[in-house]
C-alpha cells in the first residue's frame, strides 16, 4: 500500500516490535525492531538513518508510545515534513488497556503542543522551546493528528499599547457592559464625554472589573459543561 502511495523511489522504513516483521525486507522495505516508547530506541534509530520527511505512527496507540515517538522525533523531521499519529481515538478509550480519558493522554499532550506554538507570540510571555521553534501548525482529524514541521517560522507582530502605538479607532474589546451603561446614562441624562469625572467612575465600575470577569467565566463554563457530557 505505502509503496503504491509514495512511489517506487521512496525510502520506506518500518519499525516493529515483532522480529518476524524482518521478513518484509524481502519486499524492498527497511525494517527496524524496537520499542517506540523508549528514548534509547529512537536515539539509535535516528543516529543510524538520519532525518526523515514523514513519521507515520500507527503503532501501539498507548499514551507513552505516541508521546515518546513525537518528542524524540520532532528534531529529526526535515523542513516541511510532518508527523502523523493514527488512532488518536485511543485518548478517549477506557477499554483495551488505554486507561483514558486521562490528564496525560496523547491528545492532552497535543493541547500542550498548541500552547507551545502560541509561545511565539510575545504577549504570551513564556519561554520558547523546540516545539515552538519547530512546529508550524497542528491539524486534528477524527482519530488522526498531523503535526507540521517548518524550519523558519515568523514571529508574531503585535501592538503593545496605545501610548507607544497610537491608534485611530475605538477599542471595543471587553467594553460590553460599559457600553451598555454609557448608552443607558446618555438616554437618561444626555451625552457623556470621555474627559468627565462621571465617565471615569463608570469606566472603573463597569469595564474589566472582577465582577464582570466572574460573570463571563460562569457563562463560558456552561458551554464546557454542555459539550463535555
């Protein structure tokens, strides 16, 4: 199947625990016997064959196996290459020895990788690492995760503040309650200008305070509870 898909010139290397798989070398494949859940195997493997274009993990599907394969392979994927992990539905399966859902499932590790990708944005203020440097993007499919590797990734550009970077528009972020309050005040008492003492007091009370953050958090929490069932 893989020979037909990748072509006659492709170098296809298989990794297997079962020594009998070495028989497949008669069909033109390279076969290495080893345990994908160990760092030692991957170190010896890449030391011998060098970097690869694509890693397709259709192995044991256990958390340790999938996570170790990604961690030990990411630095050995060529620019523009990828890691494909199959049967990631195992991250949600209790039976068959997978022991999931779990805090330490492969999918939750991928969520950690997503957080690492966002470290490229200076606003996140977290130290970058090999994942933020190497992973361009992650694509999730049903039972399949695709990790895309790119050598040179552009850093995020952002506006730091209004004082250092003047803007010429009204910033409406987080002003929902505040805007409603100002609108109500204007209807009752007339237009309220921004340089007035009352405007500043209302802004303090209704813009980004703890009460409204808590209110929004409770509303968001309902979404999570609804779709976690």
